[in-house]
C-alpha cells in the first residue's frame, strides 16, 4: 500500500530545494561573470579592428587625395580626441570590474541571508521581488556597457566598416530603446507587487505570525505612545540623564506591598521619567501583546501543573495565576526584576511567563524591521535627518536566556514552540528539531537506590549537561534551531557555554560581539550558578554591550542612536529568578543593571526559618564571631575556629564530628591546617572521586576517622546521607537554608547511646545576616546580630 509523504520527507525536500537555489545562484553568478568577460573581450576586439580599418582607409585616401586644409585637419583632430575621451580602456575595465564585484556581493549576501529574506516577504512576493531585482541588475549592467541578452537572443553584429562614432550612435539608440522597455517592465512589476499587498491588506490575509500586515501597521500607529515596547526602545535619553543613570547611589527608592508578591523595593532614577509600578488588571489582549501569542497563551499556560491550571480557571480572566499577573505587570513594563522566591513548584509558570515576554519582544522587533525592509524595497525615500528607519542594533541577537542545564533549555524551547503555534492550530515548522531532541533530551541513567529530596529531583531531572549554547531564529513561517549567533534572535546558553565562546583576554578565537545588542537578559535559576561557577556570570556581565570588533554586515544607517552613543546598557532589561537571596546576586543586580525604566526586587523577610524543620530534639548553639569589616571576616572566622571550636571537638566525647564548610577556599584552608597539626580526618568535596567518597564514609561511620570535612557544593550535587554523625559544626551558615535542617536531621541515626551527646554548633558574623535570617527567622536574626551576647542557644523537637 502506498504510504503518504511524512513531515520528514517534506523537510528533506525543503532542504534539497534550498540547496538547489544556492546552486542556481552560484551558477547564475558564474554565468554573469563569464558573459561580462566575454563581452569585454569582444568589444575590445571589435574596437581595435574598427580603429585599424579606419586607419588603413585614412592612409589609402591620403596617398590618392590632395592634402586636406587646416579646417579639415582640426575637425579630424577634434573627432579623434572626443573618441579617445569617451572610450578609454582603463575606464571600461574599471566599470566592468566594479559591476561584477557588486553583482557578486549581492548574490553572495542573498545566499548567506536566505533566512532573513524569507522573513521579509511571503513566497509569492519573494518571486516577484526576485524578478524585479534581476531586471534591475540587467538594466544597470546595460547602462554600464554589459550585454545581458539570453542565449535565445541573437547578438547584434556591428559592421566593421562603420566608423566608431556611428557605431556608438547605433548602440546608443538601441540601448535607449531597451532601457525604456526595461523601465516599463520594472514599473509594471512594482505596481503588481503593490496591488498584491493592497489586496492582502483588504482581505486581512494572515501571515504565519498570526497577524496581517495591515494590523501590524495599525499596531505601530496606535500603540506607539502606550505600548511598553515602543516606549522602551524609542525613548531618547539626554547626556545629563545618562550621567545620572550611571550614579546609582543617587537613585530613589520606594517600597510597595502587593497581594501575592508581598514587599517590593522599587529603585529608579528621579531625573528620568518613570511610571510608578502597579498591577495591570487588563486582559492579555489589551496589553499590547502580539495577537498570535495572546491566542496561544491560554492553552499553553493551562497545561502542566494541575494546581496552576485550577487557579487559572478560577481567576477572573482565565489567563494568569495571581503570581503571574503581578510579575507580568513588572516584566511587561520593562522593569529590571530580581525575584528570589523561585521554587520547583512555580518554576514552570515563571518559565512560560518570561518566554511570553521574550517572544513578544522579538516578534515586535522583527515586525518593525521587515516592514521597513518592504518599504525600502518599494523605493521609499530615506530622510537622512529622520530616525524612521533606525530599527536595529549593532548585531541581531536581542534576547539572551541563561539556564544551568540542557534540560532547562529543552523545556524553554518547547514552550517557545507551543507559543508560536499557528492560528489554524498546527505546529510551527521547526528546523533541526530532530538534532535538538537527540542532543538535549534526557540521558538514560539508573534510578536512585534511596529516595532523594523533592527539590533535588526537580533540579537534576533530565539532561544535566552544563556546557551548551544554541541560537534561535524566529521568523514568520518557522523557528530555526542552531542558527548562527549573528543570524539569531534568541540565544539560550549555560554560563560555561558562554564563557568558552567569550574566552579570556589574549585568546585569538574569542568572540563577544553578539552580546553588544542584547535588549532582554534573563538569568533563570541563578542560585544554581553559585554552585557551578559564579565567575562565569561575572565574566558575562563584564562583556555585555562592548564595542564590536567587526561590523558583521551591519547597516549603520539603520542602527538606533542609543547604540551608536554606547548607551545600550541603559536600555537593557534584566530578569533574575532565584530560589534564595544572595549577596553575589544582589551585587549583580545593584551594580550591573542600569535600566532607565527602573528595577524592582521582591524582598520578603522570612518569618520562620528552616530551623523549624528540624525534627529531632537537638540543642543548637550559635556563636557570633566579631569582626570589624567584611574583608576581615574570613580570617576572624578561621582564628575563632582554631582557638575556640576545634579544642572542644578534640575531646573524646566529641568524636564523629562533621564540619560543614560552604566555601571551597575555607575547605582547603582547614584541610591544610589539619594536615599540619597531624589531625586524623576524612574529607569529601565536589572533586573527590567516587572510590574516595565511599572510603571516607566508611571510615567516618566506623569511627576510624573522628572528623569529616564536608563541602556544600558536594551536598548540592550529590545529596548523600552521611551516617554516624554525633556532632555537627557549621563553619559558616549554608547558602541554601534548607540544607541546615537536612544536615541536622541526619543526626537522628548518629549514635546508639541516646540523643544526649548530639550537638550542633554554628558560627556566624554580622555580615551573614541574610543566611541567618533564612535559618532562624528575621526577628530572631535582628536580635542575634545586635545583642550584647555572642552565644545563643535553640532547642528543637518535642519536649518530653
């Protein structure tokens, strides 16, 4: 039985057609060059032959006729000088060579940017404009002296006995007649294209992005003053405003309390017009979001978590959850946002939200560019004093989305594909989808032998490779995965994947020009980067919006003025999503984010810390380490540990003590001290091999090694349950507050003599206020930091 042609077959045919088009362009270019060379040689041969014939006739007539008078001689001299002035060999060669180079560059540019041309017009319009361009090229070559006749046309032969002046006259008349015909054909093609577009606008014909061109034009006219996108990209800053934007110490601060997000800190520059933050209660169709995205949003947002789906259904509009509506009011208003309450339960609804915003930004940007391209192709006049056609950046990428693992990238691309579904319900065509699924899908691995915490399984689900980068080109008809960075609209990458591209100073192959025109930067799961390598994020931020080293075929007449002035960082929106507040993330948000629209941080002090999750009865002693500055905190902590804490642990009753050390640098420092003092210990860190991990756990559980040095990064990536713990020492409070309760609950199986010998000791400084508040609560933290007493004890568990 005959089988129908599948989607794979159609994609192969499309690729074959695209390849055949490139071959045809190359053949056409070769044919043009060959024809130009042939016509050049043929014209020179005929010209030389005509001159020789004229010279031979002149010599023959001179021997038979009397000597001409002075008037005839002057006329002949004038004619010869005019002939030499009009047809010099060097001028002809230069003209032909210039035309060939121009034709070559146009053909090659058309071949390399085939995807961009596909974005600009639909297929039928592409054919018409292609004919128009080819005819225009033919006319241009005719004016420059090239022959553009086809193989079926007979070449006009010039008799050799015609003088050169008459020859030029005949050719000039012929060329003028052809020019009139060609100009008429060109005008007819333009009228045909224009009438076709007018018919499409009248019929409201849908393009693949879900909106007609007439609706795009009306949107540009009616929403320029109220659309946040237009306000963000068209606002012109003054030099004095830019100077004040760079001095963030002078920015004003306001606090607001919203129903779901809670306490918000709004920071803005008072010298730049800014709107106050408020919850937008309008429907998504009235928020100036692209029509295609509005159509697909309800279906996409309703899938996934059953809890979220029920909340959306019960909402007044059936479009957003309460959290999404408040967050989208800030994101859609192009405010910088730092949201530190991301969890594995709400992670997917946040992902859908920033994908919606990123696609809306890209589609509107591409819509403006393609509309202006169409106007320019129809011969629109460009006013050099107007910024009407300034719609681009120094490079094409506009959205940079940083995620920690391939699994997160896979889910993000899946949401983007769902949001780009066509109005008829069919999925948008995705190029290189099979390759993407093979490289980013879940790897097969053995299931864990013991149940692991829920947040661990959510974080490390699927493919957890952290070295990747991929470009996405979003067009009207398809989404192209693995597009080159400089032909991409969205870049999805990990910190490590970006670091290997950006490189370090002195490397030859480093490249960071693609970061010069990023307008929306999204850092999702930023807390995970602290466990990977935070230096990669710092390196990335240092290379944002630097001056490109190459032009990358940029049309500088269409670059926005604030790019040329080097003010791009004041127009960039930064969105940071994290599960915890952190000083490192705060530093990025406060010092590297200069958005003139202002920035908002969600800052809710924890009422109850994770100490309430400790299930067993355990005395927990918090000892404050005094230090005068943050730079002295590390040395003060180490000296306090060596002089006060460690001597207590050396007592025979304090065996099987686990030292929890968040920083790897502190881990190395204590390990070297133990070796120097000949203290028997075992060690487990993120770089320990599996064999040494098993050996260290056995030594510690049996009591052969009384002390175990244990890093937070190892616990984050492995989440092993350590048996045999009788005493627990936190050299520093953990970055993730729930690690505190997890480690304390490990003491439940610590010993056989009872629970009386179990102890927990915590060291902290006044600079650990954020971590301390997450563990004991905000009110207790304030008291412990300012109290005259340096030792505080808490006892958890049921009292007997």
